[in-house]
C-alpha cells in the first residue's frame, strides 16, 4: 500500500498555496484555494497544529 500525499494531491489539482505568517515570521496557517467557476472558490486551511478547516462551494464562496 502506498502512502497518500495530501499536499501533492492539492498541487496536482491546481490548488493555489498561500502561507500566512505571524508578525514574528512563524507560520500561522497555510491556505489552499481553487477557483471552480468564475468567482466561486473552494478553499481549505491547514493550521499550524495540523488541523484543517474548509469552505464548501455549495452555497457559493464568492470573492468580492
């Protein structure tokens, strides 16, 4: 059985990565997002404690 690399999966599926840092330079979180349709985004955030939060495009996460 091979190991699944979640971050490689996101890169392969063309998610954009943005690292957000605290004022002291430490990583606060890393945000991955992908535009599914014009102005409709799928996004998830990996926090420094390795928990993941996300948003669903079901109701339309709209960039304004």
